C-alpha cells in the first residue's frame, strides 16, 4: 500500500481532503434542489400538458421522474448512500417504456409481436433479475472485522471529522469480502437487462430502416423521411449514451472495488474520483428540455408512415407518438465521495 509522505495520503486522498471534497459537496447541494424543484417538474409538466403520447407511456415517464425525485432527495439531501432500492426502481418504468415503444413499432405478422400477457411476463422476468439485487445487498453487504483498525489509519482518520458514514467491505484494497457475490449477481442482471435493451432498440432501428428502404416516398414527403431518419438517430444515440453514462460508470465502480490501485500515482487517483462523478452526472446536467415535444412529432411521423405502408393503422401502432427518452438521469450514479470502499 502507498505510504503517507510529506503530507500526502495513500491513493491521493489528500486531494479529496484539501480540494475535491468541498467542491463535490457544494455541487451536490446545488444540484439536488435544481433536479427536485426545477428539472424533473419541468419535464413532467411537458409530458402531462404538452405531449401527445399514449397514456401508458406518459404514465411510465411521469412515474420515472417521480422516482428520480425520490432518488435525489434520498441521495442528495439526506445523503444516504445505500442506493440499491432507488437505483433499481428507476429501471422499472424505463424497461416498460422501451418494451411498449418497441411493440408499437412492429406489425401484427412480426414474430416479435407479443400479446399483452407475454409483455407482462417478459417485464416481470426482467424486473425479478433486478429485484434479486435487493436481496443480495441485504445478505452480502457485511462490514469488515478490520473496520475499527482501518478507520484509524492516517489515510482515513481525517474523514472522521467529516462523516462517520463508512462502509468498509474488506480488510485490504481489492478485498470486498462476501460482497463479491452481489457484484456477480449485479453484473449478471445488468448483462441480461442491457442485452434486452440493446436488442429491442436496434431491432426497432432495423425494422424502420428496412421499411424506409423498401418504401419509395414522393418528394413532398421528404419531411416524413427526415422524421424517420431523426428517429433512427435518436434511438442510436440513446443506446450509446446509456452505455457510456450507465454501464461504463458501473463497470468502473466494479473495477475500483476489486483492483488494488496502490501502484498508481496518488495524484492520478485523486483526480480520477471527481472525474468519475462528473461523467456519472453529465447527462443530468445536459438535459435538453426543449427537445421533448419536438421528438414526439418525429416519432409520430415515423410510425405513421410504417402503419400506412402496411395498411395497419390500429391501436398497436397509432399511438406511438413518442420514443425519445429524453431523461438521462438513469445514467447518473450516486455521489459516494465520502464513502470509502476498502
């Protein structure tokens, strides 16, 4: 393990002590009221009053934003860092929206067209894989018997004047004790759910692209073709951002828990922690509220063209008014700067 020399602490924690802890704490206190009282309510107002999407998707969007508000109050205001419940709850309406929009893009003769009962079954199975993590966190989150000794080491002792909110999983860096089983379970559930998400997203893109290639639109319908293309771009960008801002931070968190980084320079580790937080919160801070209503009309045009070309304007497709999932809060991980995983 790195040794403390001339005021430096192991793993670059002196940077946290002298600079980053104050900055991150200030940012957290600024961010959570903006999210709770401005960003999420504004999006919900647009969804409820200005959008034309179907009622089931509108309700799921609103439910998702309510969960995000609860998450930010719990983590931002109360600063309780046991995040399993709210993190998992966020994913439930998200999966529902993606499934419903995917189904609305399909024709009746598609082998992937599911009945409502089958959709409920698929969603229930996916949600069960997520809820299993709540049990895993409860069973396998045990603190190290070495906690009393670890919190008295020079690198950690200074934090006792800031917070006693510690979770010490193992006796040494890279040791997480029984929590390794929860990490395996979490990785499996992420793999299953993200694979499903990628499949339905790019299946919708493939079907729309195939239909666009097969359908010859007159010149006056160029706006509809543009709407279809923007819809494809929206799906592709959304899938990419989900991977960058949700999967990547989780993967980095896993690596940080399981790998001993004592061989790395302290300054590099000190700078990487706030950068990790910035990447995690970036989609939230860049939330473009104004695009929500515009993208609804984009998707409406795209799905309406599909319906016309197959002469199947029916209840399963006529309400596909919005696919663009503008809220990228799902990607945002918690601010855990004050909690040490050792």
